[in-house]
């Protein structure tokens, strides 16, 4: 494998990952975008001996709810900085039986249930309407690198899963989760869309590392509590971060 120095890599940090530990910060970029402000400045630095960009999806102090995130500004800014590969982290609820709290999943498919978001860079009349192919919404090469990194760490992960993306910010009803399950969803979250499709419109490779922080509504005896989610995030994000550190050196490589 050869390193392609022109390929820039970014991590989009979700809930529980608003900053990276052991990240040597070199610069901070506050970009003006045609879509308004990004969630946070894009931080440029070194992780695991590799230059990367990092952005906190929910803002530095985690003040942006999933439906209020300016996904277009974030993706536009990363593209402007030359980013060609994105690994995102997403907290999710587990629907499939094996996806209990603290499980890590690398989804391979998604179903979009969001309905109120700016989901394309093509908002107005255009003679260049982006009917992008989205058969496989996550980049398989990136997914494989993440899965290989997990294997090298002996980390137990689920290497496939269908991510159902809901509008939020409320959690789902039990009936909604049953519907998602019947549709084929294995996990449910609120942030992968439109992020994944905006990356595709910009031809940026995109893959997600999902951390299960609760069983989805109706899938456990208890109601979902924020306390449970926060405890899970604290513990689980350490594993996610370990995985990121292991995968970053293998990114921007050509096979
Ligand atoms: N539903 C939707 N999004 C989520 C959940 C959930 O149960 N847990 C974490 N993000």
C-alpha cells in the first residue's frame, strides 16, 4: 500500500466525541460557507502520526441537536479543505438482538426517515441535478479498513448493519421501532443522514463507526434514560477512540 499525501482525512465526531484525546492540534479553520456556519471550527492536527481534520458535529459544547446541525456547511468546509475520506462516529440505539449497549457497528446500509433537512447541495434550480448513485451509501474500502483495524485490536464489532436515520430529536415510539425493524433496520440514529449523501454528492468516501448507547424503544424492559445513554457514551467512546487511532494510519492509502 502506498500513502497518497494528497488525500486528506477527516473524523466527524458525534455525541461523546467533541474533542480527540492525544490529538496534536496544529491549526483551526473557521470557514465561511455558502450555507452558513459549520458546527464548530475544523481542527487540523495529528492523530496516530497522521495529519487529519476533526469537526465536532454537535458543536464544541454539544449544543446542536441532530435536526439543527448544518450538515451542508460541515461537508462543504471539509471538501474545501481537500478532505477525500471521512470516518464519522454516531451514537445509536440497537434494534437487532446482538446490538446491545456498548456494541460497535460498522453499518453497510441505511434507510432515511428524516423529512425536514437540507439533504442536497442542489437546493435551487440547477442544470446539474445530482442524481448520485447511492446503492451502497458507505464506502466499502473505508469500511474494510475499519473492520481490519478492529480485528487487529481483537475488538469485537458487528461488521454489517442497516442504519435507520430518524428526524429526532425525540426518541422513537415502540411501534416506530417495530416498523423500522420490519423495514430491515438493525440500528437507529439521527445523524448519518444527510451527512452520508452530502459526502457522496461531493465524491468523498464516507464510513461510520456506530456505538450502541441504548436498546431502541420497546427493545428492553426499561424506558430509555439519558443517564444510561451518557454512561454508555463515556465508556464506549473510549473503545471508539481506540479504533479511530488504529484505523487512521491505514487511511489515505492506495491499495
Ligand atoms: N434512537 C435514535 N437515535 C439514537 C438512539 C435511539 O434510540 N440512541 C442514540 N441515538
